[in-house]
């Protein structure tokens, strides 16, 4: 046998050996690490659903589900566990959202309170003399001593143009309500002004200190009456607060023993 033929024979033998090895490796079973898939993946690939019922395929010949090494009971347990985890995650998400909303609300409330406190002491360009001329006496003397934010709201209210729409209707409604009240016979309705969404109301009682002074009552009797008797306007004020027809909330009221000044805003 010459050298050339020997070389061809060796080359053929080596090639045959490589071909055999490649075929053998392709047909060899996968490593154990690939066979041992996670239980969740095995359940997902299974033809047996989580509730344990077998899926029947619409075929001429029913085929048996192929086993993948995971039982139906194990899949059901896996689903139950995953559902528990999902429920826990949802509860945690809701708790985080609730906590965030509560913290956001608390921060907004704190900011509003601080701004309100600031507005009480912040310098104002409102002319007290002009404001005093706007408000009916004797309440004007008390109004100029209010915090800056309240003075500004009253000043801005009186600076608005006359409201012949909502303001006129609401003004008549409040006036009629007070005049129809059982205690109206004891009070004088001094003023009702409404503009846009705000109303200013002023009233006093017919029986005041001057009336008592003109009578024969002693100072002790007058003071006892003042201390014990409830102002007649209070019942009117209480009924205005809860009246669905009026439907306004009182943002400022300065009650005296015999008179009342208040600002109401539309709800």
C-alpha cells in the first residue's frame, strides 16, 4: 500500500469518526439541568389545566396528554400559590396608593393652613379709611381690625360691580327668609347685599342697651338680662345655616350682643 492510498484511508477514517460523533451528540439526551425545568413552566406546558379537568381536543381520535413529569395536583397547588402572591401584591399596591394619597392630602392641608396664617399677617395695600366707608356703621369699626385676608375679602366684595342676576335673586331670597322668621319681630334687618357668590348681611335687635337705659330698669337688671337672655337674631342665624333654600355657608360673622354682621359664600 503506497503513501497516497494510506493518506486517503486515514482521511476517510477520521471523517467517518467525526460524522459518527456529531450524529451521536445530536441524538444524545439533553443534560439534566435542561430537563429539570421549573414547576411553573412545566404546568404552563401541560395539557392538563389547573382545575384538574382534561382538555378534549376536537379531533377524530382523542390523544392522551403527554406527561411532562408534573402532576395535575401539583399544578393546582402551584396556581393557588401564585394567586396568593398576586393577591398579596395587589394589597401592597393598594396600601402604597392609600398611604400616598393620605400623605399628599396632609401636605396640601398643611400648605393651605400655612398660607392662611401668612395671609393674616402679610402687609396689605387696603386703605382702612376706604374700607370703613364701604361697610355699614357701626360694624365698620370692627371690620378694619380684622386680619388682612378677611379685610381683603370684604374689600374685594364691595369693589365688585352690582350683580343684577344671581345677586339680586339671592338678596331677595335671604331678605324674605329673615322677614318670614318667627324672631323677625325682634330684629331690624339693616342690609343684605349679594354679588356673584357672596352675601353680606347686617341686622340688630330692637331691644338694646339704649332701650333698657330709657326704661326704669336698674343697671343690675339690664346686665342680668344681657348675660342670661339669648340674642333674638341667633335663631335666625341658626336656621339660615341649615336652610337648603339659602344653601350658603357663613365664612365670617361678628356677633355682638345686640347686632350681627356676617359674610356668606355660595356652597
